[in-house]
C-alpha cells in the first residue's frame, strides 16, 4: 500500500497548476505574437496597395532624373523633388513664408527631408501638388516603389 501524505498531494497539485498556468501564459503570448505579426503584415499590404495606387495615378507624368532636376536651380527656373515627385516651384518661391533663401537652398535638389523636417500642414502638402510636373525614374526613387 502506498503511503501518500497530504503534503505530497498538495505539492503534486501545485506542480500541475503551475505547469498549466505556464502553458496557458505561453499560449497567450504565442497568440498575441501571431496577432501582432498578422496586423503588421496587413499594414504593410495596405501601404503597398496605397503606393501602387499612387504610382498608377502618376503614370501619365514624364520622368525627370535628379540630374535633369539639378539644371533648374535658379530663381526664374526652380524645381525640387519631394517624395520622388518633381515640382516646378518657380511661381511659389517668392511667396514662400520661409523666404526666398530657404527655397533656393533646395533648388534643383531632392528637398524631401527638409520639407518633412519643417512639419508642413496637410493643406500645404496638398497645395504643392498644383506644381507637380513629373516623377523620378524608378532607379532613382526612394519613396515610391512598386512591389513588382
């Protein structure tokens, strides 16, 4: 006959309970990680779809290389690049709130980082679209990339 004490039963029950709790925590952690991974994949897919839609809407525009944009760096002929899109901002530079000097620092260049760092309003971002004249060639793009 087996001699089992109350202490043995309690320890065995406690071990089983701890093992079950640990397993449950691991399962919850795995499920949480899986949901985060799925949400991240969905977000990336949505971003890719938005980029593809934007590229499709820009397909009619001519391509200008960064070198070609660099030829337009004067007050009377001023182009910049923002997010891989080419803008002729000649009419804008004299009315810019930051002044002519600020605009001429970016003339003929990719001004994306400078533009973003200032924190322009959504209205400003939408207004600049009126000056859109082209897009960079695929090999020079950093922001608009097709998944194909």
